[in-house]
C-alpha cells in the first residue's frame, strides 16, 4: 500500500469528501484525486498538511514500522 491510498482510506473512513479536504488544505479536488490515485507525488509539506488535517503521524502514512531507532 502506498501513502496516497492511506490518505484515501482515512478520508473515506471519516466520511469526508475530496472537496472538503481540498478546501481545508488550500488545493483543488482534482489535486486530492491525483494524490489518492498516485497520479502525482505529494511534497513533504503537503504530507505534513494532510497529517495535521487527519491527525495522524507521517510514520503511519509512509508505512514505516513501529519501533524504529531514531537518532539521539
């Protein structure tokens, strides 16, 4: 699974339209469609905006495993 599909699942699970998400983050419904269907890559800043909107971590969206050792 890729991160576009993860966002799509979050959006559908919360019963939110593409248009609503687009307005909340300042883009178009067409752009959200492209992201969700992996027709266009998201920038890092767009991933951050969507993570904040859906209140999820980037680790979850990017499919990173739990328990990674972080630089300290």
